[in-house]
C-alpha cells in the first residue's frame, strides 16, 4: 500500500475528508458504514435487471469479502467462480445488498478500512458481468456498530438504508454518485433491521423497535430525500419482541413482514401499507405454517401478489399473499428441504419467475437457489448450486 493512501485513510477516519481520485480504487464507492464478521458463504442477496439475476454474498475464500454471480433467467449460473466485488485495502466486507439502477446493478456492503473504521462500500456490475465504478465520496460520519444495509431503486436512484443510532440513509444516483452528505436521518430512536422498498414516487423504509415503544414502524422517503413521516408510521405495537422487518411493493400497496415472539408462540406476520402511509391490516396478518423454528423472512412481489419466504432449520418455505391481504394457499409451500442447515433466504422477481436464494451447510456453507413461478410452483427441484466453497482456499481450513 502506498504511503499516500495510508495517510489519507488515517486522516479520513478522523476528518471524513473526500478521497482524491488518484487514491480511491476506481471500481467502488465508499459511502459510510458498519462491520460484521463473516463466516463461510453466507447472507446472500438477489436483484434482477428484469431478465437475469445477480446474487451477492459474503465469502470467506482467499481473498475474502463480497462475491457475486449472475444467474440467467433459465437458471444457468453465468459466473461459476464468482466475481470479487470487495474494495482493495478494505477488510471484513460483508452483509451485501443489491438493486438494479436502470443500467447496472449496485451492490453495497459493510467493511473496514486500514484504520478499522467501518464504512458502507459499493460496487457497480453491468448486465454482462463487467465490474465498473468511479472514485467515491466519503461521508464523515462513522458507524461504530454492526448493521445490515438494505437497498432499493426508484427509477435510476437507489436508497441505501441502515441502522445506527436510529435509521439513516443516502441516495445513490446512476453512475454511483452519492447524493446525500450527511446521510438522511429517518428515525432517531433505538431501531434495528431496516428494510426499504421503492414505490412509484419514493420509498417505504420499515424497521423494528424493541425499546419502550416496541413494534414495527415505517416512514416514507420522497425522491427528493425528504422524510414524509418524521414521527414514523406505527404498523404494529406489541409487548412481544419483533425482528427482521422486510418490505416490498406490488404497484398498489407495500407489504411489510416480520417475525414476532407472541405469547402463543413465534410466527411471521404481515401488514399492507398504502403509498399514503395508511396501514390496512390491524391486527396484522398471520402467515400460516410459520410458527416453527423460522429465520429472517423476506418478501417481493410479481406486481399483484406477494411472495414471502423464510427458513426453518432444514427447509425453505414460501407463502403467497394477495393484493387484498388474503393468504392464497392454506399451507406454506416447501421450496426445498435438506439434511443441512438452510438460512438467510432472499428473493427477487424478474417479470417471469422468482429466484429464491439461501445459504446451506453446517460449517462450510454454500449458496443455492431455485426458481419459483408466480403460481408458487418450484422449477428447480434439485436446486441451483450458485457458489460452492473450496476448502483449500478458505480461511477456516
């Protein structure tokens, strides 16, 4: 590493100064951010350009960091070795989130620079798999604690959100330019598990709170970055613990899903929210069959119905929710089962089918997936092996 780059990184951790173009690697953007320890191949995310998919995940091969692979609409893996999206001179990059920016994918992840200062990093990937980018901006604020970013595009602008002493966000324009410095403050309370979905004229950000006012909350953010619900929208208030909020838009309403530890047992619940911020389902909608040993629900939409997915030990489950809030099947569909542990599902819809991805394994994890039709039919019964670990290249060998 050059002494000039080291000097800049050291100064930036204190002053937040912008990086000279000559010093910042040209294939990534630095926005701001947190850090977390990664293990194996874990925490996949998925986005689509309307045809093919991009799957990104945390990878502990050498060099470790965030990797990605494209999956064609017919289920073929286009990048079997995976693309390394990690920023040079950064370490422990993890927790990726991805979205389509109209002309290319944006993948954000958390990472630490040489001073152990936590940042939110980004890389851009074209539909043909080329990793592109521009020198980025550095926001002076630093995240000191673990956080998982979420990302969604409205037209050619993404909103990246994360939790850090509340909920914060920045808009990222096409080409990777960061619009907001300092970040947008969406909620200034004890919040966690932020998730964002784009509507027709802005975004809905949902999150969990487990302080004195426990429950699930949300706020709308306009295309101009203005927070439209400064006090937050109360989706559900509960004396029980909630977590892992996720949100999607179907062209009419948003659907927010989360897990809740209720007195009659844990379950996944959902509620629709209109673009005007009105909560349509109170009490919230119980997702049938989810009162199991579940983990991290995720949701997306075909443009009318929603698909909610979650993991439960050795299975990945799915349930469809109609535009009117009705559950379309009496029981959830098992998308896959295994002798291994299946965790961290994510889902996207390309206009024809869903791609559901997850991490599978006990110890050395791999990234797998399956396509699912809008009617809930599984197209890849044997699953798609998106990325398998090479034990000889792992840090854990």
